[in-house]
C-alpha cells in the first residue's frame, strides 16, 4: 500500500511524504503506481519550474519514498501572495485527486493530511 501524508501549517498545504508500493499490479503494469508517480513529478516540476520556487524534495531510489516541502506556499517564506496561493493550490489539488482515487483503490492507497508546522 502507498501511504501519502500531506503537511499543513495553519491549514495551508505545503508538502507531503509518500511511502510504500501500491501493490495493485506487477511492476511495469501497475497503473495506480504510474498515475501517482506522474502526478507527483508534475507537481514538483510545476512548483520548481513553472513557478520558479524552491522546493526541497528527496526521492529514495531504493524504497521510492518521496518527500516534498514547498516553503513557498507559506507566508513566512514567500512574499508574493499569488505565488503562495498557486503553489498551495497545486498541492491541495493533488490531495483531492488522490482522495478521489482512494474511493476505487482503497486497498492500495491511503491519504491523510496532518498539521505539521515547519521548524524554523
């Protein structure tokens, strides 16, 4: 099962951590894993390239665990309100899209959001 935990600070989505393998199908045929991977990389690239914002992310090549922290979604780190709104919107849209997927793939995907303020 893939578990994805989204991070919020004062209700603002700013990152997530993905762990585990979906197990929906064999490697190379797992459409759920492919969908999650594609959406994750789209999100990271949109934040870093399209919005020219820093994002800290790690991908563990062995476990395929991924962590993203986009401080630019938070007022303490980004002055441009429109950019903050856009970046949080991308992360929140990903959260809602994944929640939609859990309706059909509940045995293979778990999604939650937690309050986790960034330590300064």
